[in-house]
């Protein structure tokens, strides 16, 4: 029995739907699809439309139990990424963020913020060999961030202006982002 083109397409579509229903295959497929979207770098906000952070008073705790305050980033360039280990778009952009972190961690303050338990976060970092540290909020983050979905990433200049505000996966290790960061680092 020879299958028609339409029947083959229906079978492929059915198999794809079944793979999306099965938990063990759903996340890898979603991450793969999101990586396609993560090829696009985020856009910077025009200077006249940039919001200034209202407060730097935000306490955090890292996976090692060390507490810090976002106020130490006042006058510095900072990148804040809100994410989770179960979030396919977050996972899709993590390797780009890790590469950026490896090259700029001595010049830029990075905050990878998640509300998941420490054990889950540590396992994720170890499994993927990520170099960055993860924080959780002790107090409410500044109202400018207004995070209602993840991943949500902000690039802040030395004056406290939000230069990039991106929801969803993006290519954070692009020339466009690196040029923006380099420019911000040169500013007084």
C-alpha cells in the first residue's frame, strides 16, 4: 500500500503532536525551536524613551547563601536576567548569556535571578557547566522591572537607565549587544 503525500504529512504532524505531549520530549523540542528565535539580538531603547531605575535598594541571595544588595551596581553597567530551569526560552538563551558573562563579568555586574530552590539551580548550572552565579530575591525588585513573564532581561547603564528591556529568548552574545555594552562601559 502506497501512502499519499497528504497521509504522510498527517502522520508526521500526528507524531510531532505526540512528541509535544510526552514530557520527556516536549522540553527539548521547545528549547530547539526557541534557539531559532534566540538567533536575533535584542534592540536597544532610544535614549529619549529610556526609563531610569527608581531605586537600587534590592536585596538578593546567591545559591551559596551569600547576600548582596543591587545598590553595589549603582554607577556600573548591569545585566539582569529573570529566568527558570523549566522555561524553554530561558534555556535557549542561557549559553549565549554564559558566553557574555565569561567575557564581561569583570566589567559588568550580572544578576541571574530565579525563584527556584537551590538544589534545582545548582544541578542545572553543574549539568550545563555554566560559570555564572544565580540569585533569588530577598526583597521586591525595583518596580521598573515589572516581570510578568520570563525570560526577561535588562541592560542598565551607569546612570541607571534601562538600555535594553527584552522579554523572550534573544542572542545576548551578538556583536550588537557587545557593541552596546562596550559603548556603555566607555561612558562616564
